[in-house]
């Protein structure tokens, strides 16, 4: 007969225990470890085997067995961490949970986010204790990040198309990421910049004088990292068509040209469409709306801004344009292509996880 393992001990819950575990498991942002343990116990109580529960929750088989045994022995107390050696904790789990829940689900009466002082006043704990709780749970109320979800109805098709070009570019073709960095300002500080000295950083005045603007049209070659750049004082379809002609001259005539562009209106005007019709070797690939992160030339623009524009001082547009041309020429002497690592499937799955998270009961 086939060998059988030890029988899994049955696990049943009272109504109060199930309600408590359900409450713990649905707080997606509070105690992540406690939420995971609660989901394990709830799945075991629903009759799942250790193997099924491990696959459903995404943990190791031994983890399920450990918390099943702990719960059968200690009930709800077994789901909470075991006491550590040393002086007993002076703050109970309930008060810690109260601080974490208030941090995540409430805001102060007269502010947009909590500080250690305001949370200490609300909870009756010291500021250092609040700081330790936040540090243990990875909470940083003073920080905020940005995000934007694309509403493009063709988002999936465009991601698959563009990322497919990055991973499997066509043979006998050049793939160029094209975009415009518009309205680059020629800024000059109101007083001379003071150079860096030992123990003192470079200093510049907070105010500046505007001396005009220019726009940079750039095409980033994903294969070798070289850049085709062109500067124009205006940012219209006329200038974009001129830049397409520049690309046509720069790329050998026997190669097809695949352009990755955003959805800016100048890329789709009748004049541009007519030019593309007369040059059938050009193929346009558009990124999803609101998804500039997928266009590699945007990262190259970041290098240009960090290394040349942001801390520069220019008394005229001519000076600014000369510096940009020099910087591009220097880049092309030692070009550095970017390595695109994620597949389209990984990007879409990551986005799906994010959407599930922000659509959960905690939100």
C-alpha cells in the first residue's frame, strides 16, 4: 500500500475567533505577518489540507503546519508572535495595533498626515515609542509618492507591442525611441554661482533670469545607445516632420525604421501621416496614454537633465543649445544602451497585483 503521512489534525473555529481572524486578515496594510497567519488559519478551518493552503496563501508547506499546530495549542494567542526573552513588553499588542490602524486609516484633525508628535498626543505614547512602532511596520507618513494608471483602452496591446520590440527587435531594422523635451529654459542665476569648497557645497541663488526656451527632438537607438538629436525653437508638427527627415538621412537606406512614440498630437497630424506614407520603411509604435515610463528615451532625458541642464547657467538660448549639442556629441562617443529586463507578461501581472491591492477592502 502507498505510504501515508501523519493525519492532519482538524481545526474548527468559534464565531468569535473567525470574526477576529477575518478582521486581522483584511487589513492589507497593517500587520502583514499577522494577516498572512490569519489567512492560513481561516483556510485550514475551511477544510483545506496543508498543501492546498500553502499553495493558496503562497507560503511554504512547513509554515502552514507550524501555525496550524500553534493555533490548536494556543488558539488566538498562538497567532501572535511568541514573547521574546528579556523584560516583558510594556505596550500591548492592542495599543500597537491601534497606532498602526490610526496611522493608515485616519488623518489628524488639522493636518494631512501624522507626525510623531501628533500621534503621540492621540495615542498617549511617547514620541520615541511611536517612532519605533512606525519603523517596525515600515510606516513613513511624511513621505508620499506618485502614480498614474493608464486609461488607454489599448493598453495591453501597446505594452505587448513596445516591449516586444525591446526584447525581439526585427531583423534588418533599427528601433528608435523618439520624443521631444520641450520648453527647455535657458536660465541664468541672478548672481554668480559660488564654487564648491572643502566643507561647503556649491551654492547658487534661489532666483534666476529666463533667457528663452528651446525644444530638443531626440531618437534613442535601443541597440547601441546612440542618439540622433535636433534642436528647434518651436514644437509643432512641422518641426517633427523635419526631425523625421533627419532620421531618414541618418539611418542607412537598406534598414527599416521602427519608431516608439507617445500619443502627442504632432505625431499624428495629416502632414506627418502623409510623410510616413511616402516613406514606407518607417513604422510607428505608440506607447499607452500616460505611460511615458515605457519609452526609453525618457530615461535618457533624465540623464541630460541631471548632468547638464538642472545646474547649468545660460545667458542665452544659443549658449544652452551649444551645451546640449556638445553633451549629445560626448554621449555618442561612448553610448550606453539600456537593458530592458521585464517582459510584457511581468509588467501586466505587476499592474494586476497593484490594482487588486488598491481595490481591496482596506481601501
